[in-house]
């Protein structure tokens, strides 16, 4: 599942005060409430805002969320701590605010995995269950009347003895990784349930009372030849571990991100920057390819946007061989041109008139 940056959702800094968080929440909720904002995106945005405030507006939840650390990025792969992924909870009859929110689809899997235990324990407390939408009382928005459908979270608890120990994670790799003859190293950030918490309920100095601790996991993976974005690689025995020592498998979903190349099927495209004189007169340029540096000839009178096809310098193919590399021309002006250079361009312009 994907990590959610609740601070970014509310547009506040990580050290924001309770008052700043509440103020930001009210402004956004007022702006995106579906009974006021009729745009297509309003309802989803409204749900995200309320989920963020449900966490950051609650001291205990915010403390647990902050324990994940500040280095996560929105959309990054997130694995719930063992023991937190199998909680089931819903908010039916928990108060007007949450009933309406549940009708809109409820909380995300990320929220459920991290706070399911806390929410399940609080369902019987009316004072806790009504907190989520209390901020609306101040700006008199009548909501919930138009949404009578109720949806309940499906239980995330698996039958005894049938716990799914397999895990799926997204990994970002570069084009260079696809050419590696050796296994590449992949590092994950994971959460684990703290086993050091005192049994008497005292304060735990290991997890700072959050119940979870952050750890990193590093694995080696050999990328199959010709693998594409969206495909999976299976690492046997690298998944979760049961209480009896049984191990599941880890499935890595490939996502190719590379600032040097754009990818289309088995072919790559890169940019070659040349100056206007080089475009007119032609030149030779050294460029970098996944298989090393080469020198290419730029013909005279080459226009910006033209692509030079370099056969066999693209991505590796499953059955052997390689795709192509398209070197796309981009004409750029030199930085800090002298007066003499500018005068020469003026002369060229005069000749064209």
C-alpha cells in the first residue's frame, strides 16, 4: 500500500501546532465539502482531508504516525507492522460525522493498517467516535443527508492458520539496473510491532509509547532479462514470518524511473543538446548510452526535434538482443553570449529579411 503524507494533505509543516492544524483543516473542509463544492474531485479530496485530520488532530495517533519518521514520501511503498495489519473496524452508528464519512468509502488501507487497533478499541466511546467532524459545527454545514448508503470495512483478519505471509512491494529501478549482470540491492523501510513494551502498561523508551518501531530491510534481486515496468519478481522466503517460523514470499513490482531516458517498449529516447552553429554546420557529439559512451555524427542542417536512431543501444530483450536508442536533437543557446556573438546573429537575421 502507499504511504500517505497527512501534513502535505493539510498543507502544514511537521511541527505545526494543534491550532494551525485545526485551522488548515477547517479551511480545506469548507472548500471541498461535496455539499458545497460540486466538482468531480471534491469528494475524494474531502475524504483525504478528514483522514489527515483524524490523525494529526489526535495527539496519540499523531505520535504514532510521526514515529514512522520524516523521510517518507507520498506514494512510497508502505508495509504495516506485524500485528497491525489484521484489525477490523467500522464506524456505523458511531455518530453523524463518521457515518457520513463511512458512506463515502471510509478510511484508506494505510490508515486502517496503522490505527485499526486504536479505532477498534474506541468504538464504544461516543466522545472519541464523534471527534472527527466536530470542526464543522462552527461553520454550519449540513452534511450526510444526501448519502444514505453505508459501507463497512471488510475484515482484514484472516482465519486462524491461514495468514497470508506473502508481501508485495513497489521498487524503483533505473535503466542502468536493467543492464546489471549482478543482483541489485534494494532497501525498504518497514514498521514492526514493538516487543519491548512493558507488560504492566508502563512507558516504553524503545518505541516512545507508539507501539511500533521503524526498521530497514535490504534484499538482493537479480532482474530477469527483458523485464518490463509493472511486472513482478518473486523472492522466495523474503516475505513475512509466522509465529511458527514459516516464511512467505516477497513480490517486487517493477517501476522504471530514469532522468536520462524515456522508455517506449524496448526502445529508449535521450536528448542531445547542440548549439545553433552546430545545427547548421554539423558536428560530432559524445553521448552516454546504457552500454557506454559513443560518438555520433550530427548532420548539417539538423532541426531541433529530429531523432537519430541508434540500433541495438536500447533495452535488453527477453530472447536476446537489444532495442534501439533514439537520440533526439535539442538546439540550445550558449550561456552568456558576447556582444560580438549577438552582433553576428543580427547579421544573419538581416540576411534573412
